[in-house]
């Protein structure tokens, strides 16, 4: 047991609530046990709840916890919607699939990354091919491996980062850092050298529950980027996909379309230069399905503030003591950055997420994969 970890929110509490809501709604449950345990010795797993006909040809997917600590928002919404859906019949030939905390280790340990310091939204690549080479990151790597939280070395690391920001601008520097890198397992936004447990588990879930479907809408739930309390609906891919026109028709101006790549730019706070996104991986995994990959990104605090707290958490897991008061402070700060305690924030993001899902549920019965309408 690590004294540096808050007891609430917690992975165990979210899982208990999710399972209770799924059982009360009459969902079919599947468990994917993670090989490691949480900070209190608790077992970890990704749980899947299916509402409706397992052979339904149209499926709405809600995915939480890609970025561990961001999963508290996603889990809350999944629990509340299960409580709502339990009293509401689904449209004919439509099912709802909830993938609860796909990165259970990250949620339990209150990290954005997984057990190997991998950012799962940089990990969905073909590892038999040459990995992206983010050369501009190399000069910035010392910023994220500084051995001291305070003092001269940290001041030097801060100076290096600030010098680059003054010369190139915040957005340009973050487009380098957040693009992902594959050389430094101790660095920020590390993409890994092979598929992570969460990566392979997600693919297993997709093939088990969606391989038979004709149409699917998948919502990957995130926090941290954008304006405080604003849930931004996005669709993210490397290029236009067959169901994109349907996605844009359903949501109209609510939907922000982001095509990623080395030369891409975005004013959303979401990295346009990154590769290995979950959204693209889902498209690749189910090429025969008329599939719309969505992201709901709920804004919290200014990017500079979030970035500083991420650096502090990186220091803690590289050089700090998970049992001391500093660890407790850093973890509380990190949770607040990605899951604000403000009840109004929590109410607003749930309300908007529910609106988005309800519109999807209404649209699904009318989508025809053979016509694109």
C-alpha cells in the first residue's frame, strides 16, 4: 500500500460502481484481467458491459480510460448512462458496448500513461515497420528526466523549456513533445516498442463484440485539452474515412474533424502531429464496418498548467518516493488537472456527453453502410 495515493477517487471504487450499474441494467459482462495490481494491492481489469442483442448490427461503443487518470470522467459517464439505459428500451437491432477503463493500471496509479510509461494514443502502430523518428524531441528530453523536483537542476530544465517556447511559441513546442517519441522509455509521450497490454486487449474486445456489426459509433472519452468545462466532440483519423460524411451530418457544427500527420495543426489542444491514435486503430481493426470514431475531449485547466503537473508526475515515478507527502500532493494535483472536483464541471461534462450519446442512439437505426447515408 502506498501512502501517497488518495483513496478517492479510485479504480476500485469506479469498478465497483460500474459493475453494480451494469448488473442492475441487465448487461452482459466480460472481464479482462490485467497482470499487475494497483497501489493498494487491488486486482486490475478492464470490464466490458453489453446492453442489447449481442448480434445487433448497429453498436454504440463508449470507451473510457485510454489515458488512465482521465478515466474517472469516462467511468462516471458510463455508470450514469447505464443507470439511465436500464430503464429505457434500445432501438431495434442496436446494442450499447461499454469498455470500462482500458488502461486500468493508469487509472489505479493515477497516471496518464500505462505500466510501461506508454501513452496508448501513441502505441497503435505497426511495430513491424520503422517507427516515427521525432528528432526535434531529442533536445527537449532532459526537461522530462530531470532528477530534482526543485533546485538548480529543475531551474535549468525550466529554462531550457522556456527558451524554446519564447523562440518558437507554446503550440510549436508542444507539437514536438506531444507528437510522441519512441526512443526514450523514461520520456513524455512515449509510444513504446511493441503493442501494450491495453492495445492488444482493445483489439480482442473489438473483434469479439464488433466483428459481426454493420455500423458502429465509438466514443473515446478524454479530459485535459480545451476550455474549462467544455466537452468538445471530435473525430480524429489520418485521412477521410468512408463514414465521415455520416458523422458530420449527424453532429453538424458540433463536430470538429481532425486529420493527423506530421504537417497537421490544430487549435484544440489535441496533438495533430501524433501517430498511433486509438481512433485510427479502431478504423484499421474493423475495415468492413461502417465505423465512426469519435473523441469527447473535456477541457480542464490551461495547457501550461497541465503540462507542469505532468512533468511533476513524471519526476515522481522516475525519481520520487511514492510513500511521502510530496507524492500525495502531486497525485492530488494530477487528478484535479484531469478530473476537477468542481461539481459544476462534472455536471456539465456529463450532460453534454449524454446529449452526444442520445443523438448517436437516435441516428444509428437509420444509417446504411451500403449507401453512406
